[in-house]
């Protein structure tokens, strides 16, 4: 916008020129000297008033011009903000649409989890039953520990403050532990139940193939027989290899071939547990 560049000085000059011309005309028409002086004073007074009025008008014009310029700048800035807000609103619309899609997906997943929860709970209960039956039919090593693990799983299934995912994780962990027993060897000290009597003995377990106990004085040893589901004493020759087998299982001696009573085989290579 082009501003008015006229200043008060230029307006005053124009007014002065006009007044001078009017003064000259008045003097030319005046009949006498006394009245001419009065007319001159009156004309000068009128010219002064006109100059003041012109100056005030020019100031008002400049003020209006400045205000107009400011309003124009504000308008342009407002237009820029409006454009920015329109772009931002468009982006928010895209984000809202994306979030709505995610919300719908989450609702579907929650509905699916509810359905899966109804289906997986009976499955986990059946798996616990199978694990309990397996421990009861398996070689009786670490029996107290394994039975306690099954009992803990049953108690866990009845807790409302534990998520189904955590219950399933713990169940799979128990299955993994049972799986590891089949490929490791171990020597541990525990109680031997004989009716109402209990005594402390050393156990040697090689996978699920061999389970042997040796009394602490080393005078008695027996192996678990799956067929009869009972203990069968070891011969003198078989007992002779037991100290070395226990040391191998405890990682106190390097792995070597030892002679142990195993159904379907005569030699078992005892290796350190993984």
C-alpha cells in the first residue's frame, strides 16, 4: 500500500501561496491605507487558522495511514496463522484417523484375547493334569520338588491377580524343566522313603535312564527298576563304579566310561550336566 507522502510543511507552503495571492488581491482592492492594514491583519489571522487546520488534518491523515498499515500487517499475519492452523488441522485429522484404526485393532485384539482366554484356560488345566500324571509315572527323582511345582501351578490357576499369559509362561517353564531332566546328569542328596522310614542318601540320575541311590557310608546301593517300580540292589562290581560316577556328576572328575546297570545296555558314558 502506498502511503501519502505530503507533510505539514508542503501543505503550509501551498496555503501560504494561496493566502499571499488573496492578500495581494485584497490590497489592490482596498480604497484607503487604514482599512488595508485591518484587512491585512484579518487575512493573516484567517491564513494562520487555515494553516493550523491543514496541519491538524495532515497529522490525522498520517495517523490513519499508520493505523491502516498496522491493520494490514495484522491481517497478513492472521492469514498466515490461519493457513498454518489449516495445515495442522489436516495433519491432526490424519493422526486421528490412524489412531482410530489402531483403537479398532486393539478392540479386536481384546475381543480375541477374551476368546483365547476362554479356550486356553481348559487347555492349561489339562496340561497340568498331564504333568502331574507324568511325574507320578516317571522315575522318582526329585519327587518332592516336582510335586511341589505341580501344586504351585494349580494354585496359580486359581489366582485372579495373575494374567493368563503369566500362567501359561509358568506352565511352559515347568514343561521345559521336565524336558531338561531327560538330557542331563545330576548327583544330589535327598531322603529315601521306605514305608514309614526315611533316611538320607546320595542319588545319581542320568537322564531318565538311570536312577541309583547310595547310602552315605557307601555300603548299600540300589537302582530304580521301571518294570517292578521298585529298588533293586547293585552288585559289588556295579557298586565299585559308583564313587567315580558321583564325582563325574558333581563335576569333580573328568567324564569317562563307567559300568552301570542300564536296561538294554551295559555301558553308559557319563557326561557333565549342561
